[in-house]
């Protein structure tokens, strides 16, 4: 194992939450050390139930400018638009 510290991203799941949330980054020699540092840095007061550490080089992310390519236009599917439905009597909103 190299002695060079690597950058890790830290994700924490709170006791109440269902999703891991990115809380920050840290440098560590290996994943075990990254977990230890993450516990000391991000959940010192029992704020979390679970920690993930991921070496930053393993994360691949889209760019904000790519968002248009994620979605098909819904123009050809009018049933997906609520405006195309009439509400039944007695129903004020959906």
C-alpha cells in the first residue's frame, strides 16, 4: 500500500434518515483509516447510523449542463401532464 494519502468522499446516514448524504471529504492512507477519520470528524456526537467512504477517483458524475439529455420530452405523452385530466366533482386539487 502506498504511503500517499488519497482523497475520500464521506457519506453519512442519520438515525432518522434513509439516504446517505454527502457530508464532506478527507485525506487518508486507506479505506480503514478513512472510516476512522470520518467517524472522528463527522459523527462525533452520534449523529449517524452508517458511514460510507468512497475514494474520490471512483466517483463519476454528470455535469449540470448534461441534465437535458437525462429526460425524454413528454410532449408526445399528454397523459403524463395533470392539465390533461378533469377533476371529478368533490375533488378540489390533486
